[in-house]
């Protein structure tokens, strides 16, 4: 993905590559502004999302976990 973004002439200072799924989700959320939509792909389960959110947004993590049941 990062290579494709570089090839599309996106400025290098606008790209971040984070291999840890929890850190990647947190980094993406930190860049979002009101009204933004964060789209991410994850090769595992919804628990990865809830665990990434738990330290900074525990109420949201709990809500997602409850709705995923």
C-alpha cells in the first residue's frame, strides 16, 4: 500500500507506515477531524479495533464490542 501511495506522487511527508495494527488505528484516528471517515482493513477480528480504541476511547470500544455480539 505504501509503495502504491508513493508511486501516485503523494508527498512523502504525508505518508505514514505503521505495522502495529493498534498503533495504526490510533494514528489514523488522531488525524481525523469531525466529519471524516476512517477506512481501514484488518486481517483479523473486530477485537483488534476495540483493543486499539480502549486506551483512548473506552466508551466507544465498549459500545462497538456490545454491538458486535
